[in-house]
């Protein structure tokens, strides 16, 4: 059963609203259990996990916060790995992804969603953790506490309809097979975009040689020794949780990985109906000395990297725009003046911004991104 509340965007307001429901209406609705009913709380980031858990503790509740960036050392309420529920007594278990699968304990009967799931599959998997009823007891209802406008109840309603149709025709909803069928019906050779082309196969053992790589990357400094294998596994797991179909992982050399995937997206013009559209994407990352270079066609960055790397200092990156013919041609500026009448962001263009006149409010802006040209070799001008 879904219970919707209007708690806005604040962790404090969410916790206050959740506790009002948990200590009030839920007492009359909770299933009959031999133990204290427990709650799974879903957040989006490690910061939110920590903030929501801390607020619950401050309100006198017993809490366990679980996230990849935490540690298992000491007696802290924050943990990195999921402990067996039978060995813990906490009522509220706060997480991002860790409790979506593998948690099988009937005492969990309430799901509280601070940040909504971006896809129905993850929501269904999460609800699966609160519907455990090994004794098949009657009138045991699980409950979901969510925000007004999060559309989590709509996801669940559509899933129930999906299941009712799927039971009579299971092959009809095999989207992975649909992607393979879509590829297989395309011509083996065709003339397209001014070139004679062979049909692409995402399962090709040399798939990384078929991509057109943009001259763009994120550059990070490594804080610690980075395992390419662990990073690859973490990216694969997170991408799968984001509904990306990871189909091929290539290793051009020991310091480089290319992950090929397909996205099975819905037409962006539709609200609740479906028209499947396919896109091809890839993630490439390379470790070199104490740097990691990372690029993803969807612009994604895995949570695994958050506390293992840090962006390279802009003062070092600006060396890429140094040279006799180098020039900055575009800047994206953020305004530190947050007044309601102020322009928050602006982009300026010129052949060379160094040759333009300054603006009286330039001192209040910070640079977000810079684009320009440099000459890394005589007679060669490269866009940066």
C-alpha cells in the first residue's frame, strides 16, 4: 500500500514527515510480527544517506546507514557492507543501492523513499525486500511511504498491469531479445551517411575498434592505488542498475577498458505509454601514472569513483591552453551573486577572449568550463 506525503526536497522535512507516519498511522496498519517492524529508507547519494540517518538518530531512532563510501571499522552506525539482519537490531536501514537485492527478512515491512527510483525495475526489486511472508500469514500488508509527484505509485501500478499480461505471454516483453532482433533484421551491408557499412554487432570481440571516440575526457587524480578490475566491475554493476544493457567489455591493454552497452529507451515524448528506441553507448577509461581518464557517452560517472579520485586542479588543466597561438574562445561563467535579479549563468564567445574588453561584473563570476585552441606541435592547432 502506498502512502504519499508532501515533504519537498529537504532531508529534515522528509524525516519529520516519515516519523509522523511511522509513529502514527503506521502503528494501526503494520503487519503482525514477532519482532519490531523495520524500515528501509532509500536515498540518492552518500551525503543524503548520512544526513537522513543522522536526523533519524537525533530523533531517538536506532539507525544503520549503509553505503559504498563508508567503512566497517569501529562501532559507527555507518557501514560499508550489509550485515545479516538477524545480527542487528536497528529499526531504520538507510541506503542508496545496497539494499535493493539480497535482503530477505520479514521484519522489513515499510519502504520510505526520499529520492525516487529512476526506473520501475529498481523500485520493484526494492519493494521485493518488504513483501517477505514466509509463513503465508493472512492480512500481511507491506507499505511504501513516498513523496507526492515522485510517480513511484504509478511505476508500481504499471508493473502490476505488466505482470498480469506477462503471465499469459512471457516472450512478449523480452526487451533484450527485442534489441537483438532489431539488429538482426537490419541489412548485412548498406550505404549510409556517405559510406558503405557492414552491420554492427555489439558482441564483436574487437568492438572497441568500431567506435568513433570524441576528443573529450574527464581527468582525475588518483588518491590511492586503483584496481582496474574492481573499477570495471563497479561500473558494470552501476550501469546495469541504471537500465544500461552492458554487453561487451574489452581490454585493449592492461590500463584501458572499453565497455559497450545499449540503451533501451522509451520515446521522450511519451508519459506512460511505450515506444522502444535503441541507442548505442560506451564507457572508456584509462589509467596513466597517477591520473585516470574517464569518458562515457551518456555523461555518467560511477559512484565508485567519488571518494577514490579528485578532479585535476584547474590551474594545471589551463596548461593545455598555453602556446604561442593558444587562445580561449568560450567561457561558461557562474555568478557568485545569487540575488533574485541576477543572471546566474552566462556563456560568452569570441575569437580570443583575451582581446575583448572586461565587464564590470566579471569579478563576481567563476569559470565553469573553458574552450579554446592550442598548438601542441608546430603548425598544428587543436581544440581543447
